[in-house]
C-alpha cells in the first residue's frame, strides 16, 4: 500500500462516517467527507432509517474520546430495563444490569447533527449531494455525481467506506479477486408507529424503559423520545398469516392490534393512518472479508451490517472508529500495520455481534415471556451479584463492558451450556433460590 497518507476520503456522512472524520481530522489529516443526501440540518426529510437508537457503553466511550459526549448527553433518555407487556396487559420489568446501569434512547437525526456540526467545526470538508458512483480500488480514485449532475473523479491517499449496508466501496471490492461476501435477510420486516404524548403533554407509558410486547413470531417495541412521545417498531413477517402481506385494510390492522397488543392500542392514536403511510423496511445481516484492499477500507455497516436486536449496530460502528484510533496511536500512524491489525481484530468481533443480534431476536420476541427463561435470568443475576469477577451475564458483557464481542460470545456460550444443565434439574422453577451457586460458578473453570 501507499504508506504516505495525508489526504483521506470518508464515504458516508451518517453516524459512523462523521465520527470517523472527526477522529482523523484530530490526528492532523486532510479529510473530505462525502454524502449523497442533502445536508440533513437544512431539510426535514427522513432518510427512512430507524429514528431511535440505543446508545450504550461502547458508543459512549467513542463520543467521550472526541469530546462530544456533554452535548450528546442532552439528547439521551436512560432506559433501565425491558418492560414486558403480556397479552392480558400485565407488566414485568427486567433490569438490564446492576443498579445504575442503563442504555440510552437517542434520536439518530439529532445525534447525526451534533456530529456534523463538530466535524465542520474541526475543519472536515463535507460535500453533500455527492453520490458515489464507482471506486477504483487499485488507484484509490472515487467518481462522484455532484449536485449539478456532472461526474467528477478525485484521487486520495486512503478511502474509508462508511457508506452503509449497500456500500459502493464494498461493491467495488466485490468485483476484485478473492473477496468473500454473504448477506442474509430475515423473513421479518419492520414498520415504525408512534405513541404521542398524553393530552397534558406527558409520557403515555413508563419513560425509563424499553417496552416490548413479545408474541412469539413477532413483537412490538417502544423507545422514548425527548418530546415525550415513543417511537414504536413492529417487527413482523413479510408473508404468511398474520403478516404485512395479510393486513390489507385499516379494519384488519385495528382488529390485529386489538387481539395481539391490546394495551398498546389506546396509546397508538394514528395507527390506521401510520400503518399504511410509513414504509415497511427489511432487515439484513452482511458479512464480508477482507475489509481492506490496497488503500481502501470498510468500516461500520459497510463491513458488518447487523439486525437491531442487540441495540449494537451504532455502538459497534463507533467502536470500530475508537479501536482504529487506538491502533493509530499504537503504531504511530503506520497505516500498513494499523489496517492489518484493524481487520484481524474487528472482523471476528463483527461476526460475533451479528450472530448475537440474530439470536437476540428469538429471545426478545419469544423467550422473554417464558417462565423458565425468566428464572434463568434471575439465577444469572444472582451469580453476577455474588461472583461479579467470575460471572457476568452475556447481555452485560456486550452492553456494559469493554470485552471484545468475540470473547463475550465465547464466554456466553460456555455459560449457556452450564445454565442448560442447571435448568434441567427437577423442581428448578420452585427451588431455584436454594441452588448451590458456588458449584455452578466453578464449572466455568472446568
């Protein structure tokens, strides 16, 4: 590779691309950030992406690292656990971690605007309305269609693709030799709905929780917003009975919600309108390798798009940027060494969080309402309380620790094998509080 790196192009001014450009500018590089859309700070059009995200430790660590966390904290709403809504309207609260541990609901658009302002202020050149057409990965040249409709080709020392799940840079890499690529769509899509504030301007349901209506093959979730509304997301099969395909009229939608999510219906004031007006979007997992070809590099969703069921998509992308910066410190900006390590480290972590996110969908829509599963979670919480150095629940490892995703996944699988044995014991549901916890935790060393 060309090791003399001065001028860097970042493709995609979404969350990861903008954060990355700030990191690189702080290191003294000449950074150009390209975005096909218009400046979101000037237009109100929604990009169609999910408007709520769960920001947790890994993402917060990166925002703190570039000194922007104080500003972001003003738009964060803490969610201390899952609030489960049963079919008969009963509520069960499951804390996410220990006392004082929580994840945060943030608006994608507001977070993106904060990062764009910071990037601009730090001297990053941002080019809106520049649609990437092709990337020449041999020559490190990028061809854009500019706002006037004309094409222009620019050359850089390094190109970083933070241009999302359908990355143009990755498409160029796919045409090269020995590039592996895998994409998998789950049979479910999602649609966003809204719970507005009450008439007196308050939250209609508990604000400090992520609400879940688990119903086996599908589920509804709700995250709080600063304006006291909730963004709800219906995860639902595309085809089959019931599905997006089968609900064709406002009456059918109303009937389905009445029977399936009855306690949500009084709060979903515009459901019949929103259901038909809001888009139905698909959910894809993407794995590929290598992430580095010559002087071209994939990062964030461009390298590892995942489904949203662990709330780690943005956090994983932010951690990519954080770890890349750590490696730049370690190797004193020797990009050849940096990129070799970056790929080796982050590829296995990207694969691990992709698998965990797919598995968590089953847990969220199905298991969270299961008595045996709930008892298992109580046993694990007790193990964590008594032996915090030895036993940390998988969710806490992923969400509240700095453990690599791949390590958390490995430890989590070992813990699950132990818990499978524990849950086989007769009368475990009635007598779980009398289990020999020391014996259980010692199995980790066997």
